[in-house]
C-alpha cells in the first residue's frame, strides 16, 4: 500500500471527558502520553488532545508519506492549502493540509 492511513486524532475542549466518552462508547484503551492520550484497540493508533486554542474540536486522519514537505507542495499544486507544518516532533514529522472542499487531513512521516 503506497500511502496508508496510519493515525487519527480527536481534538476536544476537555480531554478527560472525551477520553471517558470514547472508552465507554467503543471500549478503547486510552492512556496518558504527555499532553495527549493515546488510543489503542481502534484498528489504527490514535490520540485525543486538547490544544487549548483553535481549532478546539476536530477529527483528522494522517496519511503516511515519504516526504512531508514534498507532499505539501504536491497538494498545493493540486489546489490544496497548507494549514500547519511541516512540524518535527520526537516521533516524526507532520503537517495539516486542506483540500479544495475544506476537508483537513494530516501528512505523517515516522522519525
């Protein structure tokens, strides 16, 4: 599979409340991991986070790519808009792009 969906993120205002909801709703295992809470048992890994700023509520999926910056350029050439990144974190590099219809998706490369 050339560019699989590898991660998802749920943004919220209240992380503890959101964790409780998704544990009860889907029986997912959710464990604290710094400012995020990692979700396992959902098919692919994910996390819940409360950014403390806009966007406060969102869901996003991440597609694994070989080169985040190159995929941003490719996306822009196809009419998409870069929203965030590329941003390097200890586990990899990510970015958010928006398609012409306003859908936001993430790009991800492991460290």
